[in-house]
């Protein structure tokens, strides 16, 4: 498993240099019932009131990647 840099959540190669590129995100897609999300890493999450952004979620609690919040587009 690669060493992770907490600031950017990007893997470091063994020499300590940046691997480069943008960190991979975990897409959270809002469902028809706006408080329910499906995650790219295969989980579901429910918020009582509001969205992932409203609750201050920045990183996915399941996989640790930065969250990309996708609103419902019914």
C-alpha cells in the first residue's frame, strides 16, 4: 500500500516525490430522496436533514477519498 500524504491525499512514490495529478475522488450521487446518497465506492449514506456538503463532509468515511457531491438531477 502506498504512503499517503494527508494534505493532498495523494500517494507518494518510494523516493518521496509526488506521483502527480489530481487526487481520485469518491463521487456521492444524491438520490431521488434528497437525503440518500450512493457512493462510488459502493456504499449508501443517509442524512437526516441537508446534504453531504451541508454536514461538512470532505472525505468519504468509507474509502477516505475526497468527496465529489453530485446533486439529484431527476
